[in-house]
C-alpha cells in the first residue's frame, strides 16, 4: 500500500469517525444511524413505513398531524428500558442510544393511536374522493385504508365552508378538506419566504387561508367601526399582513405537497384523475436552471406539470412558471406545415414583390429555402440569429450549419442586449469550462455576490437554493443593484447600491480592496472590507447575469474580483438554451468547445472533425446580433436564418423589423407564428420541447437530458437543418438525436489557448439633466413573454407594472407614491404608477417586458440609458387635444 493510499484511508477514517452514530431498535430490528436522525427516517432505512401527513424531508419537523405516533421506550439512568407514558410523534423525535421503538407493525398501542388520529381527521373531512383532484394519489385515502378503522362512528353533520377560496387566480382552497398538516404554511415560511398562506384562529375553528378577514369570514369587533388588520403569529414574529396581496412565484408547490387536495390548481381542477394520466420525466424550458419536472398527459394533451425529484438541482421544488406555463406549446398559432412566399425577382436578383405566405410541402419548402440561402450566401452572406431556446443538439446543428453550409461566423444567439465585452467574457471564462459552480456549492457557500442578476426573477430555483443556505448556515448575500428587491430582502441580503452602468465601479473597488490596494476616499470602507473579507473565504461565489452586458467594464471587473478574492465565478443567463449555445459556438468569435475562431489550430481541429477543408472556415470573427441586423438593413448581408427569435426582446425591435424586411431572403425555424415568421420567405415548423427528445445545458454546466413526451410528426431544429443541408449536398450528421450526439462527441475537448480576458473599458456615467433619470430594467419572472401565452390563471398572479424611484427623484418631478408617472424617450412613452423605493437617486426602474410596459418596444431604450420622467399631462374636461372645444 502506498503512502498516498494510507493518507487517503486515514482521511476517510477521520471523516467516518467525525460522524457520530447511535444504535436503536425499531420493531425488533437493530438500526445504526447518524446522531440527530428522526425516528421516522431511521424506520425508513430498514424498510418500515410509518404513516404521516405533515412530515416532509425538506421541511422542518412540525408534529402537526400526529398520524405518525409510535410507542417509545428509553433507558433510564440505571440502564433499565422504560416505556414513555404515551405514544410519541416519530417525525419530531430523534433516536437516542438504546431506544426501543415499536410502530404499528408490532405495537397495538401505536396502531390504536394511529387509528384514533385517522378517525379524528376524517370526522369533518368530506368523502368526496370521486370528484377530488387528489383522488387516486391521496395519502389520506391510502392511509385511511391501511391504518384507519374499517367503519366510522361519526353520525353528526360534517362541518362545511363556502368553496373554493381563491388564494390567487391560480391556487384555490377547499377549507373543509384541510387536515391542518401545515405543509403549505411551512413551505411558504421556510422555503419560499412568502407569507401568502397561514394558519388562522385556534382550536376547532382553526383554518388555513390568506391573511384576509373577508376570506376567512372574520368580522371586526363590535366596538370597531372599521376592519383592523388581524395580528397573526407567523414564525417567530408577529406580522400584520391582513389583506396583503398574493405574491409568490412558488405557490404551485403547495398544491403538490398538500396531502389531501385542500389546495388545487385552477387550470387542472376537475380535469382528470391520476389513473387516466401517463407521466413522463422532462426538463423545464423556462430558464437556465434545468429543473426536473414531470409531465402528465392524456390522449396526446398535456394536462399538468409537476416537480420532479432531483436533489442535485431543484430538489422537489419548481417555479409556478415551470409548473403552469406549458399551454404555449399547443397555442392556436402553432405552425404545423411549412409556409413559403411567392416572390417576383428581376435579372439582378432583386426582389420586386413579395406575395403572401402559403402552405407548402416539406419538399418544396426545403428546396426553396436551400436555393434562397445559397443565393444569399454567394451574393453577400447570411446572418444567423438562433435565439436562446435551443437544445444542445439543436445548438450544435445551428453552429455546424453556419460554418459548413453558409461558411460564416455571422451567428449570435443573444436575442437581447449584448456587447463585445460579454462575448469575450463568455469565450474566456464560460465556454468549454464544464461543470463549475453547482447548486450545492451555492447552498454551502459562506458568501455570494450577485451582479447583474436578480435571482428570484431570472433564475427561480437558484433563489430557493440561496435562501436555503441563508437559513441553514447564515450564507451572506450581497447584490450590486439600484435597489434592494423583495427577493434580496428574503435572502437577508446586503445591497451595494449602484446605478445601471456603474456596476464595474463596485466590482473593481472590491477587487482593489481585496488585493490590498488603495480605494477612493469617498468609498464606504466598512462595507468594502466586509464584502472583500466575505468573498475571500473558501467556497465564496460571484454570480453574474446577462444584464452586465449593458454595463461597460463590468465583466472584466468581475474577473478581477474573482482573481483577487479567490471566489469562484459563474454566469447565469435567463434562457434555457444560452449556456448550450455558448458551448456549441453560437457566438461570432467562438467555435464549439470554447475554441477561438482566430486560432488556426482551433479551426483546423473543427475542420477535421467535420470533414471540411481547413480553408473553408473564415479566419476572423463574424458579426454579432446587432451588427447582423445593421448589415441586413443596408444590404451588406443578403439573407437571414432565424429561429426562436422574439423581435420584441431585442434592444431595438423597430430596427430589427426594418432589417428583416430589407433582407433579400429570410428563413425562419419556429414553433409558433411570430413577427419573424411574418417577415420570412420560408417558414419551417419545428417541434416544441414536449414533442421531441433532447437536452439542455444548464448554467452549472450540467447536461440535462429529457425524452419525448408526446408522439408527434414534428421535427426538431437539428433534423430540419440536416434536411436543409442535404439539399445543398452537405451532411450535417444530425438526422437523429443519436447521430447528433455522435457528431458532438467527435469534437475532442479543446486543449489550446483560451480567448483572452475582455479589455473591459469603463465609461463615464451620463450626466442626468433635470426631468431625466437613468433607466434600470430587467425581466420579471412572470411577464408578457411568449412562453406564458394561454395560461390566464398564471397571468393573474404576475406583478403589475410600476415605476420605482427614490423619494428625491419623485419629488423633483412632483409625483408621489401611487401617482402615475410618464417615462418617455423620443421614441415613445409609458405611463405607470409610482412606487417610492429606497434606491439610488436619479434612477427609475421599469419592468422590461410586462403587459402594458414593453420598454424596448415603446421606449427603444435599455438599462443605463437616459429617459425623461414627468407627471402625466391631464387634459381638462371638455377640451380636445387640438385645443378646440369638445
């Protein structure tokens, strides 16, 4: 045995000795478990199932339902094993050395106690199993049969309530079904941190509901002339949230963990039974977390989605967006057949007239698309805008199609605000890096800094893991942002106030402080020291979001900060396909695997793997998304190939429309009809996630594979591109998922030099004249996005658009909290209510793409741009806009 092996074994032994264990006896079986293990968990380890309702492995013990009662005996001081005077709740009691436990399997006392509790629970519970949404998968139903009495002794009238109670537009409550297990209230307090549902009243009148007097039939005291807020103990503190608005992105989890069907989803209610459904595991397409989900469908129709169990990623929780927003895949505007546009072309290839789109066969559409793209490639070039929805297989097919068929690096998946600095950062620090920071690392980190990232809004499950770390071991969260959001407050986070575009100053100053350098005299030395010291601890993490692309120098400053403190760095985009697109080379300066396009060795390696001549691949970087649109609008590029492209998400949607309209030839690969398909010459329908197999590359660098849920003849992007390439005599090696995987695996890991760090030149913040402000904006989790279409109940829970500004900023234009304010540019104006917020002065925040507040579309502006703010002009009654009498 080598010395290294000896050391490793010694280390392993030390770890094993560090875990203190205890031995007890459960139903005459000796069990050894770690100290602190609950009785109910110890029993599970030897295959003994104890009935329970309130117990959940991810929630703290409550002992609320009392269904898990067992008989317990413990050694006294002399070592005599003496039984406890009455049965104990096994979900709250930990095992101790020498403990003897008898469950319902071996103890008549425990069995009778459990039957008595079950009888009590069923006393007022309605026997409406045939119409209850939980029927067929109900723990109460199952355990009433296995651990209840065969006959009822209750002959009185059961208690009833008006129902259902809308906790929100999406979640409905049937109070008479509730058994007060407190799973929902504990989830809202411990996991989500949202006080949207709680226990109210005491004794026989205790109920679950919102903090709302009218919902729970409360009446004001006789001496009171108005309804006062109900003071309710919530957790360790007393809070007054009577009538407070529903506000949770995670409410659907309470429906899934409710053991009796008291909480139901409005969309699924009364639509099916579990035994009618076919369940398929899948991965959510809504963000870059890669959350595991379960899709339940019947006769080719998806009826609901549930959270899957994946301890490494989302545990057992998902966002409401992941759970409920799936109807977009079967929307009425779903494309089911190719469309082509008849055109009139002159001798020079100029388009004289375009007709309307008409249905066509696949053979005709592929032939016309191939001819048009080849002509555009030879007459000026083709730009590719694939968007951020692609699976890994699709992304590699798009990348290979660009380089082998169209022979261009003019490809960019970033259908959003972007920059050359961001592209350099992704090439240097993200592409080809494999699995980096993980969810587990976030949960166990001592400190996390968020820059350009609002975790709850842009990466919902990430927020839950951060909050778990905060509650479990005091994880410190810092955020560089214009104001402390509600999510940051629930993380007990510290705000590092920064106007949009100035994030680089905070990041650079912290890096300087961590490196022992001198910081500006006007800096907050105490805060800088605290952040630098926290990030210098082993395991600290810096999380950066895609919004830093609008802040010059911020990505470079984040890299310097990580190097100065030793913190690990991770990039979290919003869209599910962006990390996979980076790995596939869907950027103008990047080839698959993190290979720089200007590296001759990298180009040669890709050419050999793809069976190309080395000289086919261009030597220099291509155009980014903004430059592609500019080139299309002036005729420098002749054609465009787009997919998953929402023009309203681009920084200047009007310019994007003009550019696609000016292009000689446009091919669109889309699931549904969009503005891009309306401007295309050939539209090729592709399959939504539920009708194809594939994989997403989540922000951790973890590949998340999923199978095909519904039988369908629809083709995924990689198969459509393979057929299109075949029309041009190119084998894309992507005709099937297996072939696509083999083509990806044919590229070895890149061992050459990585792209250099971004230069990161900062810019002076703009001067803010009177009546103006710097715009801050980002997407809310629930907004007006295309992937939420058709789900009216979920839409009702979205936050209403408002303008946040400091009191000083609002006073400067004579508006106050609750007033309307008009935010305008030369392009247009938006009028929304004001919310006075403690935040950076001379800044106004708007939701980027909420219903009634589309910032890019209306204002043509983005984060860091100057906008005008003013009180709305009120027309006097009886006058017209032109000044005449009405």
